[in-house]
C-alpha cells in the first residue's frame, strides 16, 4: 500500500506503479492523484514512529484511539 511505504522514495515508486496501472482505466482519478501526490506522500518524510499520529487527521478517530490507549 502506498501510504504504508517505508520511505518517501518508495512511496513515489509505488505511486508511479499505481499510476501506470490505472491511468487508462481511471483517468480522472489518476489526474487528481498526480496533482496531489506530494501532499499525499508528505507523511513519509516524518520518522516512522510518528507517522501514524501525523497521517491520522480525523479528530473522532484520534479520540477513539486515545480512549483505547487509556483503557488498555
């Protein structure tokens, strides 16, 4: 999965593979994906141990995660 790549470069390589595979099937999707690729891969520039917190932007999801952490 692209978002779980081990590095920014690997993410770019996986994205390139995804683009080449689906560009003819989903041209609109690929256009938007390409336009936003830098933003989508930005979390891969952060150290691995912090990525989960950074890429999780949904406040409700964060609160559930915090509740699970505190009750475990």
